[in-house]
């Protein structure tokens, strides 16, 4: 049993299908995670910045709607100790406690305004410088991005009743920190998903592609000569893989059948050559023996010479008949073009019956072939079928055995039946009755008659069947396509002259040359 090939690192991460599937899935998921992360981060940042902008716009609207002046702002600043606590250090440094929001008042000369003893802080000074032209900055409808001491702020300006411009700013560092934190979480979760997907894809691909590995193993076994191996059925059937398995098994079945057919044909050819050589060697040996007797002068009397000459002629006729049958089989193997035309098979059956009565007068014969039954066939081929079937009856049945010739219509075919009441054949012999050079027991004949019958019937797209049993005779049924009845298909009233039922030999008894002196 062949071992399954190992799946090493080179196979996993090299030019393999599972590695490519894993890579494609990971790349697609990475693109999806990147797109989803970018959209979510941008949406979150936009949402948080919009909230800050809304607060700034609300503050500007509030300041703009109140009749407040710079003097009012300075009076409000007198309550600074109750509103905020200023440590001595902050007072000495002139700084306010840190806050995410701040504002600065810019007078009409563009100078930041101080409130009490707490002067403008560094951030306020930077905010005033970032605003630039305060009057122009106040006319902007939307907040602007500014950087103060390295931090990001959103700032908006509003002009109060006395013309002083208040610049209000809110830090966006918390927004950016939240965005960075969300980005880190998304990236960590995305990497985890990618690793999990790669592992699951690799395992799933190995499981799904296992039938392909089995196919490779089976193909290797078949290449080594095991033609009976087939693609095994997988537990996890996939439609495409199952279709491939069924197609390959069907192809392998045909390949095995073709190989067996070729082997059988080669064996039959070898047997055919051996049988033909044996059949031809017997008459040649007999002819050679009689010629040697004549050459050595051992045939001294006219009676011996005449008897030897008759035996030479008989063996020559036998050899000529064998060669003619071999040529007939060779032509049938080449699938020759038949001269098909409507033929009255009933007339041919009656002619064959007359020939049998002339050749074997003492044999009981029953003929059931009345009327005209047309088939589209080659007339010479049909006569060959009838002649061989009746010759088979004469050769293999005792004298006086009854014979029945029948012809009938069965649907779209015409059935020709030749039945005898002879000894019949066993099951094994019946299975080989159409083999070339097959002769049951030690019976006479060349063993080619039934093979010729089978070949001629197959050339006419017909079928021949044999029904027999020991002691119950032999029945041969030939089925041929029937010609539909029509006036144009009626046979010619004047029948053509029928040829001899058997092929004429090169040397016939009536044309024997005179024996040598």
C-alpha cells in the first residue's frame, strides 16, 4: 500500500493550492479590515470634532446675543477667587490652572487683554497670535484648527458689543488620543483575526483538498500497472470534487476495458494465427507427402496414382475453401461497403431449402417462409449466412436429423430461424460458438462458418442468437432490419439467377486436371 505523501513546509508555503487559497483569504480579509478600520476611525473622529464645533458655536452664539462689553468681563474677573483657585506658584508665574478650554480677549488694537493681576498666559498669547487679524477671524463661520504649545485646538472668534473680539478654543487632544487608542485596538484585533483565518483556511483547505491527494495516489498506482484502482469516495463530498471523481472513474473504467480488449484481441490474433497455421499445415503436409511418394516412384500402379491424385485435389479444395473463408473474415473485419437493396429473404430461404434437399435428400426439412418478406441487405451476404448455417447442420448433426427453416416478422425486424434436433452444445461450447476455428469436440469443418455468420450479420446491423442445450438441438436466430412495405419496395417479378450456395473453389471436381502418367 502506497504511503500518503508528507505535507512539509515547502509544500505548504510553496507553489501549492492550499497556500494560495490561504494567501488570498488573508489578503482579502486584511483589505476588509483596513477599509473598515479607516471608515470607523474617520467616522469617530468626525463625530467627536463635530461635538466640539457645536459647543464652540453655541458659546459664540451666547456671547454674541448678550450686550456684554470688555468692562463687564473685567468686573466678572473680580470674582476669580470664588470661581477658581490660584496657587501662589500660578500667581507668580502669571498662569491659570490648566483646562481643556480657554479664551482670550483681543482689543481693537489686536493686543490680548489682561484681567486683574493675572496677565495673559502663554497659551492665550499663542491663541491670539494664531488668530492673527482678530476682526477677520471673528467673521469666520466655522471653527479653525490651531496648535498651542504643540497641542491641537479648535478655535472660533466672536465680537462683543464694544468691538472686542473673544477667541474661544477647546483642546482636541482627547479626541486624537481616543482615535489612536481605537486604532491600536482595531489593529490588534485585525492581526488576531488574520492569524486565526490563516490557520482555519489552511486546515480547511487541507481537508477539502484531501480527495485530490487521493486522486494523485490512485493515478500513480494506475501508472505503475494497477488498472483496477479507482478514485475513493470522500467523506466530505464537494460537488466539483465529486464530479471530477466520477468522471475520472468513468474514464479509468473505459481505459481498463480498452486495455483488456486489446489484450484479448492480441491473444485472439495469436490463437487465430496458430489455428490458421495448423489448419493450413495439415493439407499442405498431405499434398507434400503424396508428391514425395510420386517423386520417389512409389506409386507404381495407375490405381495408386489416381487415388493419390484425388487426395491431392481434395486437400487442395480443402485448403482453397479455408483460404476463401479467411479472406471473407478479413474483409468483414475491414467493415466493407455492402451493396444494400431490398431483398426478398423468403425467396432466399426457399432457395437454400432446395439446395439442402439436393445435397441431403434423406434429411427431413420443414420450411415456413411463405409470401414476400423484404429486408435491406446485401443478397450475397444473406446467401452466405444461409449456406453456412445449413452446412453447419449437415456437418455437425447425424444423417436424418430433422431441420426447420422459419421466417417471421417481429416488430421492426425480420427473424430467420434455423433449428435442428441434433445433439446440441453445452454451455461453454455455446459461449464460444462464434469464435474462429472453434469446433466442439472432434467435429469436422474449419470452425469458421459461424464466425462468418456473425460477421455478416453484424455488418448488416443485425443480431444473431444461439439457443441450445445438450440433447436438445441447436437453434440459431438471425434478426435483420425490416424494409417497410410499399409499392416501390416490391421485389422484381423476374428473380435474378441465384449463385451457388457455397463459394466456388479454384479447383472443382468437374475441372480436375488429368493425373500424371
